[in-house]
C-alpha cells in the first residue's frame, strides 16, 4: 500500500541522513516503484526534504496492462466487493496475480480506474495527470521511458504519452527499443542516470560510482 511504502521510505531516508551522514538522497523507482516515489513526495513526510532528486524508470499503467487480461474485469468487481465488506486486507484468488499474493485493496488500487496507483494511464486527462504528477516539478526529476516496453499495450501511443508527461516532468529520456527492465539497453540507461545525478544530485558528486 502507498501509505506503508511511504512510511518505510521515510524511515530509510532518516537512517541514511542521521546514521550514515548522507548529504542528500536520490530516489530511483522502477515500475510500481515510480508510484511509490510520486506518492511519497506528495506526503511532505518528515524526511522528504532530504530528497535531492528522483528518477522514474518505466512509469507504466498497471491498469492498462491488466485490462488486456481476460480475468481482470471480474477480479476488479471481486476486489470492490471485498473492500465494501471490510475485507480489504484479505488476499485475492491466485488468478488475480499469479506472480505474488495480493490483497483486495492493493489489487483495486493498481487495476481500477482512478485507483490510488492509477498515475500513468494514457486515458487520463491533462488535468488528471497534472493533479497526480504536478508536485513532481518541485523536485529535480528524470523520467526514463522504455519505448519498447512490453507492459504497455500496443494501442497506447507511447510517444504521445511521453510528451504529455514531459510537459509536467521536463527531464525525460526516451530509450528506443528498451524493454521494461532495460536489460537490453543497460549502458544507455546507466549513462542517463549518471548524467542526471551529476547535474541534479547532491553537489560534489562528479561520479557517484567512483
């Protein structure tokens, strides 16, 4: 859940600042980790001011991908029913998410229209995108888009979506043919991250990996 993830992020940043004497923190989120960062920076949590920059890698719509699967509509209805019955913390059937157990509330957040995690869908209006992502302009932020992402449905115009999100988060990198994990474009992705951290990360980081 976003609240729990945000609390744990805040605890981690507190440890890095107070115990490891970090001069600042750069957050990098992959896939659903992008939602965690967006949510965390909206909370104004105690340690969020220590975040010097953020990187969103493969910020894709779980809802749009899940909508391509035949079981999703029925599972959203089931999750809604379980939540209305006060069973939001109970696990969904295995077919809802074969890769890992998932609660009704988490499934609904990821898969339902306007759910808590519905931040990057192509059918959101400009106003909806701005409402979800507008606060990210307050922190240096880089978005890395995989233009060959296998979790983005074919009907989605990736370029148009990138451009719309880029109007809010100005620093965007498009990696042509890159897959969801960028395992086929590692060097290009790492170089983009290094360049961003050198420019917008904590001062003095000429090479954060040296």
